[in-house]
């Protein structure tokens, strides 16, 4: 019988979690009528949490993401396309 070992990458899971969190924050901003891209850029550049609404706990969620990791992941994704 062939070995059916499944490889699990913590880095991949972490990036999936960051993406999921970012999507939740994006949707919360949209629901409140904000321009999500503009608000997220403002937050990423300044780390000022007031750019992010408290709606659906978005402000708490975004603060769980390390900005440096997020920028690295975004740049990597952008350049690999």
C-alpha cells in the first residue's frame, strides 16, 4: 500500500487565516458603507485602528494580523502573478 502522508504547512494555514480575517474585515467595512480598500490601506500604513470599524468585531480581528507579515504576503502574491 502506498504511503499517503499528507503534508501540512503551518505557513499555508497562517496565510489562509490572514486571508479569512482580512475578508471578514473587508466585508464589515463594506456593510458600514466605507471604501474597504482605502480604509485598509490607511490602517496598514498608520496602524491606527480607527480606520477599521468595530462592526462585526472587525477592529479586534485586524489587530490579530501582523502588518509586516501581511505586507510580505501581499507583495509575494502580487509579484507571483
